[in-house]
């Protein structure tokens, strides 16, 4: 008779599972590893039956909530008909239908859909397309890309090169050359002389892009990449006039504007694409996450007809692709996901509830540790400070102790899953599923208040 106690999943994970972006030492030294086994709506449960509010939509992607059986059924039906086939010189119905569907909701003439398996792959594809496009149209020296401070654009070598977070890049250097950095749109940290004029700050930040193009040489710059609302650093929204000015600059210097909407697309800020909210049409959109609400891996690079034009002729070929791009099962899930968006009016749900969500979060401004609350739609960052009057932030050691040592663990222990992030100044981010409403806003705010109050008492 076997009398050996059955090991928990958490213990078994320590033997072989190499988790992503994880400090394994904590778990190997005895800390319990949470194992999630079930989800339903805005909540998920661990293996011990404890319930958590999913305050970050798992990874900014479970837009329609957990436990949607119709998405599972769409996957099963497609797998039983055609589980896999690549779109390399051939096609299958679901990829065709999804390309049509995405083109119909994309802004402007962005109607060429290149499928990937992730947002990082979509960004990689966009940079490669920008370089080849200019080679095919008589400007072969245009290859550099301008991105913003603290911005995150993915882990592949090219996408990582565009990322503006030094700590994320140093272990993997040297990276792809040709990435240039400019300021982001964090108005809370604007230069002193611009802190009372949001429009002027936006023009200042946009004009740094023009300066960078001039400094590098217009004949060497292929693109500008930005998130309409920048994630890393804590949900930096574009000031009025900022994106319009960036569009003008790109047009003036014949530079492509790439909107990285890996996080901000598919309802996160109340539109299918955040650039629609701000009224500016880019040349390329990169997206993933909410395209399938996380039920199956899928991303896309959405390009304008102008960028596809050279590939209509002769032997010109975009020699680039991925095994899983446009996967039949993922495409079927995405189509079913978009059906839910339309049937339940999820973009309007966000538009109708965003003010209430922000009202709940703004109640936290009375806490001495809360310096700023910012964002849009169902996508907000709460910046933590040592001194509200001076906006003094925490140093690296203090931030480590505050966020990883206490806030992240305390939030989870109190039943809220959200993100504590110090890739810029310390922030807590919240981005619930798009089906969330007043009850979830209240629950989230109560837990945030309790934990942040305690955090201030121990720093």
C-alpha cells in the first residue's frame, strides 16, 4: 500500500515548471505557490477553494470574463473540423472570416490583417514591415524606430529593443540596433513649468519626437511606436492634442505611426481600438490579448492598404510568419468573442461605467500614500508616493519592500488580484473584465483602501 502523501500542485510545480517573470527563489525557499483552478465571471478560485476578484483581467486580456462556455464550445467545434493548418500560401475559413471582421472594425484604411500568436510577435512584425516597406519604396536607409520612456513592447529581440525599461533589457543585450527613446506622457511627473498646462505638456512631449527624428536624420527613421494609453509606469493617457501632433510629425517626415494596442484594444478603454477614442488613425496597429479574451493565443498586426501595396506586385514577399499565426481554433474563438462583444454591448458597458469606476478609485486620493489616479475606461494606475505635497517617490529599496514585500502579497491575501509595478514610479494597476460593474468596483476599492492604509503605517 502506497502511504506516501500526495504532493500538492504547488509543490510539484517547483520541480519542473519554469514560470514567466517569476522570482523562483521565494517559492523554492518555502513560500506557497498559488495554483488557480477555476474561473467564473470576474472571479477565479485557487486549489483550496479561495475566491479572488480578478482586478487585472488576468493579464489585461480576459475581457468577457471567465467561464464563457460558448468560447470553449467554439474551440471544440473548430478543433473537430480542422484543428490546425498554416496560412502560408494557403488559407482556411476562420482566418478569412476573422480578417474580414477585424478590418471592418479597424480605423481608417487599416484593412490588411497579419496574424501572430502574441502582441510581442505583432510588434516584431510591425518593425520588420516598416523596414521592408521603405526598402521596396526607394528609401532603404529608413530603419530606426522611436519609442517612449518606460514603455513595454514585448520580449522578442526586436520588440524588447523598443521597450524603454532598462532593467528588462540589460540581461539580453546586445539587442537590435536602431531604437530611439523619447519622453512619455506622464503628466504627474511633467517638468515643473508644464504641470499646470496639460495641452502644453502634450505638445512638449510630442515635439521631442520631431527633435529625435531631426537628430537621427529623417532618412534613417522608419517609425514611431506608442501605446495610446501607456501601460508600464501606470496608465499614461495622451494629453489633448498630443496624438494629433505626433500624427503631424510622422506625416511631415514620412515616418510610420505604429499604435501598440496589445492592451488597449478590444474594449479596454471603451472602443475596439483606443486610437478611435482619441480620433487619430495610425499606419499600423498591433494587438492581441482581448482579441480572444485570453481563451486562445492570438495576435495581429493590422496595416494600412498603403503598406500592403508593394506586396501586390512581382516577386515582392513579406518573408515573415509564425506557425501559430491565424490558428483555426484561435480564430474561431476570436470570432465567438467578437459575437459576445456585439451582443452584450461591452464597449458601451465600459463607456457607461468608466466614470463610476473612476469615482470609486478617486476616493482613494485621501490616503497619504496615493499621489495620483490616472487612466481611461477600465484601465487605471494608482501611483504611490512618500510625500503628496512634493510628489517624492520611493527609492529602489523602499519600492521593493513596499510592493513585493507587502502590497502584492496583501492584496492577494485579501482576495484581490491586481498588479504592483515599479518599472517606473511605484504603482498599483487595476483593469477588471469588461463585464465588471458597481459591485466589483466597490469590492476592489475597499480592498485597495485597507491594504494601502496598512502599507502607509509600515513604511
